[in-house]
């Protein structure tokens, strides 16, 4: 009996911890990679799954942020990649960064202003990126980063949005370390964060927006889905672009439980605990089965090697959405981790975004 009680208590503690990690995201990934050598246009790294990914990435270490390109050679111990830009990395600890650009839209050669969006919790900082010369500026993209992320997440996509003629507003939201904190200090997984996106939409309308485009990464799609379901501004949304979208919290939690070698049953208990702790109904965030009230033309971008948010969610929505009056276009990329579609193929990614927006946005 004591052993059974101890096992039950241990399982409950694991579920509580898992729920707590979910509600208190950390934006600091640490420095899990190791630079072995660098110079002459290459960088040599200790081989791991992440540094072996294809594509273009940032590499952040003691010397700052560098840009690394494709894998040039590898063996069982090491990976050699092209060193494209930035400082020559120092040997030692580093982290692979999905965002190879720092610190703001100026790094992409774009004109922008630092602005503040009035929200119920106080002013939330945002970047307002000007449209191209000659564009009327009446269509605004609202760019929403993911859980534990920052506004830097949007820097990869901003040139494509600019090329499509859009003004971009790259927002912050409660609890992300830039906007005001949530009153209880917890992430609400999109259930309250959407209100800050609604405030950004109101800001955009006051400053001349006639149409909106929602752009989101990971949990930014969950936030966007809540906005489309609940915001009075949802009818202004003419298009949606979601990258590695979190379209169902329950299936995502099951995947992440497997990543942590937890039994699937514990993911269900952790989900129930989370619902009770923050008063969320996770079924409302299953956009495959429960699509939002407003369903504009939507582009989904996802990598087939995503271990954080199941790629099957995007595949399923692309299959089922048209029958529910939701026009969805899907583009899948190969071989990269969560939100790594741009990194896998920058040109293909940007062409997909500009091509989609050029098709669905009337002149």
C-alpha cells in the first residue's frame, strides 16, 4: 500500500511540475552546444542533433551572434558548417539560435519605430515597420511570437511581409518579459494573451489600418485562434500566416510528454491540472476540431522534423479545414526543428509568404 501511495504521489508531483513548467516558460535555452574551432569561413561544432540540422542559423556564444550556413562535413564526433556572417565564434559553449538577426528590424534593412500599444495592463512595446515606398499602408500585419519567445522571432519573416506591401506591427504580450506581466505571473496559453493582440489591432486601426493579417509562430497561432474567435476586430483579418502553429494544446502536451519520457496518461493529468490552475478550456484551443468563428484564408508553414509541436496538426487542419469553410494553404519544409521552416529554406519560405499574400489580398 505504501508503495502504491508513493507511486501515486510521485506521479502527481511529476504532473504538477510539468504543469508549472508550462505556465512559467523560460526564454533562456542556456548554452548546450560546443564550438570546437572556427576560422577561414567555417565553424566546427561538437555533433548534436540540433547543430546537424540543414539550413541557415544563428550561433550565439561569447563572441556574440554569428550566422552559420549549411553543413559542409560531419563525422560521428563533429559537424563543420559554413560561417556566413558575424564575429568568428570563440571556442566553448554556444547555442544554436533560430533567429540569425539581431536586435531589431534594422538588422533586416527595414525602417521602423519603437511604439507602445495601450493594453489593459499597461503599455506593451512593439515595432512598427513601415511599408515599402508607394504602398498605401492600409494593410497591417500583426506579428505574434511564441511561448517563451520574443519579438526577434519575427525578424526572419519581416522582409517577406514588407515585399507584400504590408505595414508590420511586431507585438509583445503579457508575460513575455517585455510587455507587462500577467496579474498572476503565469502564461495563460493564449486564453488571455489574445487580449493584447486585440489591443494591437485597435492601435493599428487608429493609425490607419483597414485590413489586418495575423502572423504567428508556435503559441502565437493559439493566441491568434483565440483572437479570431473572440475579438471584435476579427472581421478585419483578411489573411493569416502561421509558422509551426500550435493548433491543439492536448496533442502538443502528449507529444512533449513523450519527449520527456513520461507516460501518455500523465500528459492528460497535467492538462487537467493546468485547466484548473488557470481556468482555461483546452478544447477551445483544438482548432482542428473547433475552428474559430472567423476563418480567413490561412497559410500554414511547418517542418516535418518538429519535435515540439506535431506537424500532424498542420497536416490535419489542411485536410479538414476546407469542408468547414476555412481556406487553408499548406507548405511543409524538411529536416528542421520547431519554427525552423525559414531556416531550412529562406528563399522558399519567403516566396511562399509573398505568393500567398499576393493571391489572397485584393489590391
